[in-house]
């Protein structure tokens, strides 16, 4: 039903994703646009996987992440941070940035992968809240719409203010926005609700 808040929630996210793709396609040449598409897709994959496949079961079954897995995630995170630092160092060594070169590609992928951590956590918060009550679910759908609108024009804003390099930060900024959005306090569940995590 296209009149439901749930449809508008999904539609807003689709529109923001479409706006990103069209802006990148119209702003950059095909090769560079392909680089951004690939890098952002790599970064968004973990969050999408958690949101669509893992998240619902993860929350309902109250699955806990083992200490070994947490340490592995931390190690990978630190490795990605090292990749960002190293790629920045490489970019500073060149007189002119080759946006199709490995330095810039590694830089953009690393930033997007860092964003994947924050996006996955944002999706965890969303699923944790969305399974509490119908009222909270409706409130979260409205928050989805606001989030979708807030990131729709992120690409052109970054490009105008900081050029091509700034666009590399698009996914990590969107991830921070998602995490902040779903971290904000929600109205309490109504007392008659019997739903639990």
C-alpha cells in the first residue's frame, strides 16, 4: 500500500540511493563514477546484509557476539584505519592526484569500509527498536524518511564544498548520520504493549 508509512520509509531510502547514483553519473566521467559506485557498494554491503538478512534473526534470537569475533572485528577495523592513514600518506606524495590510481581508490574504499562499521551498528539499533512495539515501529519509519531526505543531496554538497576528494567521505558521513539518527531517544512504548525483544 503506497499510502502506508512503511512504504514511504522504503521509498525515501531508494530515492536517496538513486539520487546518489544519478549525481555521481552526471558529475564525473564513467571511469571515476565506476570507482565511486564500486567503493560505496563495498562499504554498504555489510550494513545491507545485516539489515536485510542477519538483523531480524540476530535481534529476535538475542544472539551475542563472541569475544573472539569482537577481537577479529576490532583487528579488521584497525587494519582499515591503517589503510586510510597509508593511503593519505601516498596521496600527499603525489603532486597531482590520479583519481583512477590505487592511492585514491584505496583511500575511498578504506573510508567506506570504516563507514560500514557505523552503518551496521545503526542497523542494529534500528532493528532492536523496531521490534519493540507498533508505535515505535511507526516512529522509526518516520525517522527513516528524515534520514533518507537528509542524505539525498550529500554528494553535490560535498562536491561543491570540497571537490572530488570530499565525495570519498560520502558513505562514512551517511553512516554517521544513520548512527546518530537511530541513537536518538524514542518515545516510550505504550503500557499496553506486550511485545518484547
